[in-house]
C-alpha cells in the first residue's frame, strides 16, 4: 500500500482468524504499529458447532413440523369430504377397542368399518417412514445412516418373514412386541416409505374386494399423494429458478462467481 509524498511508503498486513484479527503496519526499515483483537468464536463451547447450525436445525425442525401438521389436516379434510368421518378433528381416530397396527393387519382380511378404515389410513400417512434424498446418505449423516440401517433390516425382515405388509409385520412379529416405534434414540424400527406405499396399495385393493364403499381408485390416489408428498429437490429446473439473470445478457442465467 502506498501513501502520498508526505509520509514514507508502508505496508499493512492482516491475519484474520476464527477468533482474532492481527494487524501490522510496516515501513521499509521499521515496524510502525502492531495490533491484535481477540473475540469469542461463533460456536458452542461444548460441541464446537457453529451457532448458525443450531439456528438452522431449529428452523428446519419447525418447518418439518408445520408441513407434517398441514399434510395431516389435508388428510382429515379429505376423509370428511368423502364421508368417511363426520369431523376432521383428531379425536375421531381414537378407537379404544383396537390399535391402528391391528386395524392395518386386519384390513387385509376383513372389511373395516368407516372409523376403523380412517384410523388405519391416518396412521400410515402420519408415520410414513423414511425416504432418503441423497445416494450417500449413510456417509454424510450419522443419524441418517442409522435410519437406513434400520430401514434395510426391516425391509429384509418383511421379505423373508412371510408377512404381507409393514402393518402386519409390526402387529404380529415378535421383534415388535415390546414396542412398535423407535425408542431411546434407536432407529431399529424405521420403515421405508416405499414399503408403506406398497401396504397402502394392497389395503385399498383388499378393501375393494371386500366391498368397502370408501376404497375407490380416486380416493386411493388422493391418499397416496399425501403419503408421498414432498418438496422437490434443488436440481435441474428447480435450482435454476433460484439463479438470477445476467446483467449483460438477460436471457442467460448468471454464472458462478468462481467459475472464471
């Protein structure tokens, strides 16, 4: 850095770190000034994680809960619209004489009453299993890797046990006697969303064969859409929607700043 003729030439050096900034002002033959400023790192003291990561994770959790609640509200409204239930309040799905797991298993062999059919379908869409967005999920995220391990184990169990659906497996297999859902940070009872989609199709097929008036293909497609609903991944056209246009060529997307 060069100054005017009033003062001799000097150079300014900066050392910018995670928790400090050092500065040195140097003349050609001596040090003019030295300085350092320290501050707390923007991370948690115990885990050493970014404070922004904590806020981001909390925001993602709130978004996930909000989307799930809205999906289930749409399902309850659908049930009321087709005449399956008289109200879209959650209290109509509480059946003291049987559990949703039992109804999902029994629905393969007997016609379910309207309230039983609604409870079984609601349970499937509410607990809709795990579906990965990434091919390398297990390596990228330890929690996701544990989920995938549980998913693969239960998928193999479903194929080899002779049970027709996830609901029948969880209702009758000894491995699920103590608990049907994950407990204590374990993911051994995680099911694949594709297996639940297969169960939904088979249940609708069996209920149609058994004479259930609320098992037509239009209703099945509407429930299936809610089961498989998800935001599109950021790739292709969905990603380009977030990229601005070039200042000099408005018909073209902006290039990455580091691509030149």
